[in-house]
C-alpha cells in the first residue's frame, strides 16, 4: 500500500482581503438603493437591492467557508473542512435560482399591471450601481477564482452588474418614452442571467458532492495510461474525485508482474499522475500477481472498469 499526498491550493489571506473589500462596497450601496427604490417605486431597483443583499450574504458565506477550509484535518474530519467551500458555492447557486423565481413572478405581475415608476431616479441609481459593481467585480476577480467558493461570490456580483446595466437602460427608456413596462422587462433579462449562473454553480458543486470525476479527468484514459506502464498487469477499483475545487484525488488497486519491485512501480505511477494530470493526492494499493496464476486476477466484484496493458 502506498500513497502520494498533496493538498492543492488554499484560499489565502489576499482572497479574504479582496472579498472583505467587495463586501464593504456592496453593503453601503445596498442600503442607499433600498431607499431609492422605495422612493421611485421601481421593482428593478428593489430587485437589484435584493440581489445585492444576496451578494453580501454570498461574500460573507464565502469568507466564512474560507476560514473553515483552512482548518487542519483532525478527528473525524479526515479531509478537514475543505468542502465547506463547496457548500458555500452550492448555497450561492441555489439562492440565485430562488431569487430568479421570485423576480420572475414579480416582473410578470408588473407586465400585466405596470405601476408608475420615476425613470430619472432609476437611471441615476442604476448608473451609480454600475460603478459600484464594477469596483466589486474587479476586487473579487483578484481573488482565486479557481475556487468554486470564490466563483460563486463572483457570479453573484457579476450578475448584479448586468442587472444594473439592464436597469439603467430601462430607466432611460422610461425617461424618454414613458414606457413603464421597461422596468419589468429589465428584471426578466436579469433573471435569465441569474438562472444560468445558478444552474452552473449547482451543477459543478453537485459533481463534487456526488464524487464524480472532475471535468478534464477521464477515468478510462487515466486507467489505460496506468495499465500501460512497465510491469503493470492490471488496474481496477479506480476512483477519481475532487475533495474541493482544484484538489483532485485518486485511488486504485494495481496488480504487477511477479518479481518486480512494487514500491518502484507505485512511485512511477504516482509521478505519472502528478506530472500529467496534476493528481498529487493518490492512494495506490499495489500487489503482485501470484505465481502460477493464468493471468491477472482482479477483485471478485471490482468497482468499475478493469484496465490491462496492451
């Protein structure tokens, strides 16, 4: 039995600083937008404010998850708290979908019976919102977006930027033409973007929770490469999963030809996985094919495919 261990990236202090800065900018502007939305009677502004509340919550959740993920493995938490970041990403995706459903209902209601909206106030606040969200988006883009946790917060802020752009257009249309339904139409445009981002976050986080092989790592390809290495007779019980974003892991049972050095073979396979697939957390059970056996003999009930060299 042998194992090669590596623990991928960890969100650093710089990530926390960028996220905290974005949280401060978003929080201050959100309070002002609630007041402006109530004064203007604008659903687009109030929906943007609601979205900004989820933005603030998503950033706070991401910061909390980063702190949890930094805790070392101990006791029953043999991987530590690294998947707290994935929980955060999934929560961000779900909130985008829930908020999208609510905004859809409100927008359709206002399309049927549009209220009077102050277009000039909507336009001014929306333009300010574009500036604020550009700053927040830039801040979070400086953090490590390979982390699904940080990406979840980034998607919230990016969608809010799109929302403000749509709201600004709606405000201009209402100011120039008096077409009140532009407010609701802008909200529906934002909903489409929110749902797209939400589905992506839920899908990617679910892949990690379901222990699916990470995107870009094909088990059949990797199994074949391992089986083709010198002295390897068979590879089975091959499992590839992701502990958290950017931290893939692998385990496998490897049978080698009689008389060969199992430790040398294991080291060779570990180097191959690290060099070609960036899998540094690999656990390989290496055994010899017993003399006298007709050929490679795998477990009675192997999990998944069996790979043999050509």
